[in-house]
């Protein structure tokens, strides 16, 4: 079993992924190869969220992990205290070899995929705790003490990628909120825990007591509305939905404020980014709605893609939009494919539904 790991290649790959979030899965492939592991994952030790970066080799196991409910029964989260203190932890810090041989997590979940051992490496990200999990097969056996000492050095190296990722994540979040503000639309950004990270000026103007922020949570004086909103926010964060149903926050003597939670697709794939979702707030008394700039920032679309998406949201056909935009139908189709990818939709009807919730929520 090899004892020398190429930590520099892992650091380079993670820094590149911090700059371009589409490269995170590739960075996990690099981490697995550089450490002689079966596979690699990057997950949040404080929030059991799906959609985490993974090496290609882990696809089958991750599918079982999510769909089989093992995400809620993952005993490896127990390494967190040790991880904080030492920067690295393994299965043998939790159980003996005999216990592992009998434990359902290892035998019913991991064993069918040929997996058993892992080393968890701390990746600090502000007040978050992310973990690079290096997976080994039953045949490969656990990491040796010498290898674990080497991986301890990796924890410090990954701090650079973490810092860059958070810095760019804040910049992208600010850009999204600024775009909504330009369109005179209230917007609030939330982190992976559902805490308010930042809000724009228009949103601040809607916090009048009936709607307020308490302990970093968006709350209404109506507890049912607060519960419904939190459920919608959780649906976006935990299940990767693109857009929630509209939630009404009642106000005495006024029309309710309408809220729709949107997953920040351009940011959420970056696991270390601070902003993971944004709530768009609509005041029917004012009747303001977001426009093309907000769509572009929220989903990281190009100018041409956001123009096409904005026009499709009005109900126009792709042929009509191509004609108005002065492009060929084939070019419009290619742009639509890119929009599908970035918004997490698969059909034009899904896209129109998503954008209609953001751009054309009707006054009541």
C-alpha cells in the first residue's frame, strides 16, 4: 500500500474548484487518485445535505446513501469532535474492527458496494465544518498511522481553497442581491442551515414587525406562515428543488407579503459558499417584480441566456423568442439547453413554471 500522497495535486484541484464550482466533482476524482483511495466525497459535517461533490467511483454508493435513508443514519458524523481537535479522524476512532464487522451501517450499506474504511479530513470554512472523506474498499484496508499523519497536513493545505471559495461565494451572493435590488425586488439570502446571511435594501424595508428576523431566522407574527416558510426553505436546501411554492406572510390591514424560495444554482454547487438559497419577497401593494438582471444573477446565466429565459417566462414559444432575439432556432435551442442545466429544469414547461414564480407572481 502506497504511503506517499500527492497533496499538492489535491490542493491545486480544490483551489481550481473554488474558483470554478463546476470542477468540484473532478477535484474529488483527483483526491481519490492522489491518495490511492477508492473514492472521495466533500460533505458538511453540520448539515446532512444532498448534492455534495463526489468522485465518479462513488456514484452508486451515494445513490444508496440518499435513497436508502442512510444519510439520516450515518454514524460517521460521530467523528466531528475529534475532527475539530485533530483535523483528521477515521472509523477506528468510533468503533473497533469487530464492531465494524457487525454494524449495520458498514454491513448493510457499505459492504454491498465493496466499501468499509474512510479517513475524514477537516476543511474549515468560516463557522462551517466541511469534511473531505477519502473512501477505501474492504480489500484496501484502513489508512496506516503514517498515512494519517500525512493527511493531517492536507487539512491545512485545503484552507486556501476554503478561503477562496467563501470569498467568491460572498461576491456571487452580493451580485445576486444587487441584481434584485436593481430590479427593485426584495431578496434575502440564506445559508445551508436556513440562517439569514444577508438581505438587500428592499427586503429591509419590508421588515415592519409583522415580518422580522429573529435569531437569524425569517419570522412572521403568524406562526403557521413561519412554519410553512421554513418547510419550503428546508425543501430547497435538503432536496435540491429549484423553486418553492409561494408562501404568504399575512399583515394586519394589508395584502400579505408573498415569498418564494429559490435555490442559488450558481452558488449551491459550490459546497463551501455561504449563500445556498434566496427568498424573493413580493409586496402586492407595490406590485414590483424582478426582471432579466435578477434571473441572470440568480442562476449564473449569460446575458443571451437570461434574455431568452425572461421572454420564455412570458409564455412565448421558443420559435417566437428566437425571432424576437434575432437568432436562429438552433441557437435558441442550444441556449435553452444551457438554461435547463443552470436552473435544474428539464422541460420548457418546468422552466416557465420556475421563472413565473420568480418574475410574475400575481398580486392578490
